């Protein structure tokens, strides 16, 4: 239970950190650009030259107040998911070596009830799988293996939901960038249709749309990479958890069927369902 509460506090701390970061950006950093945008919309030539000469200011102006918050939310969501998966998908936490050693020693001493309590009170993936399999061990090793495998698949599916969100961000980012490109092209063609369009005005209009496309692709690239990376890590952890759980369940099953040695500690205990 201590591990469970510690894990919950860690996730809560990450969520609060992301929220504070967003609050800092919206309340401290963003207001510094408001005078710049206000002057630009009022037709100040000095501000236009400053925006055109600085690519950072040009990108900030191009994103604007419509796409800016959307890209900000996507970026914050991606950072939150990455940090969450880094904390959750760790092999040392999913299959703790110390737990495997203690569990094996307990089973070898034929303390099956203590082993079940040990697995039930631990919060690692392996412990959850073992607790489910041990509860079905009295019906045979094959039934226990099936229950353990179903538990592995259930936990894998719950983590795949978060990883799928990364892929969704990687798909939405370029689409939003495409919206910016199409919008700028519409504006450029409208100026050309008016008959008084200047090449500089057309280039400036198209550059704003391309900036939105660049930002969308910039968000999509790490999203797609993280989606593939954490998906492969989840598969590796699931396979390792299933293999170790199968070995430990098999060891426990065969130890329970051996005749108890005389004077052995806990020799009279049998595999119980944990009631």
C-alpha cells in the first residue's frame, strides 16, 4: 500500500508541475507579447520591421491567439504523457529483482500463504500478475497461467491508452499545420484577386501559414518517436513480466506438490486462495 500511495503522489506531482508550468506561461510570459501584437494590429511600422527582422517574433505572431493555445495544450499534454510513461514503464519497477528474490525464497520454504500476501501487498506489475495467478493455482497450473496472462494483457491495454494519445498528438499536429497553410494560401489568392497584390505582401502572408505548419510538424515528430519508443518498451515489459510470472507460478505449483520435509518450516501449509 505504501508503494501504491507513493506512485499516486508521483503522478499527482507531475500533473501539478505541468499545470504550474502552463500557468506560468499564460500569466508571465504571454503578457509580454501582448503589446507587440497590439502595436502590430494598429499599423505601427516600427513593430512590423521588428517582427519581420526577428524570426522568433515572426513565428509568435504567425501562430496567433487561435492556434497558439491549441499548440500549447498539445505540447503540455505530450510532456505530461512522456513524463508519466517514463515513471510507469520502468523494468526495475515492473519486475523488481528484490521482490523476485524474496518471493522465490518464501516459496522454497513452502510459505505459500506468506508468498500470496507478499504479492497482494506489492504494487509492481509482476506482483499483480502473481496474485491473480496464485488465486487460481488450486485449479491447476494451466488455469493459473491463463489468469496471469489475462492480467498481463489487461495492464498492457491500460497503458496503451496513454501511448495512443501520443500517436494522436502526432497525427493532429501536421493537420493543424495544414490548416494554417491552406488559410494563408486563401489570403494570398484573395490579395492576388484584388489586383493590387505586391510580392512582398504575398510572401509575408504565405510565411505566416508555413510557420504554423512548421510548429505542427515540430510537435508531431517527438510525438511519433515517443509513441514508437514507449510502445516497444511496453511490449518488452509485458513479455518479461509474463515470463517471470510463469516461472514463479510453475515453481510454486511444483513445490506445493512435493511431500513436505520433516521439520521443514511451514511444511503443513498448502496453496490457498488467499481467503
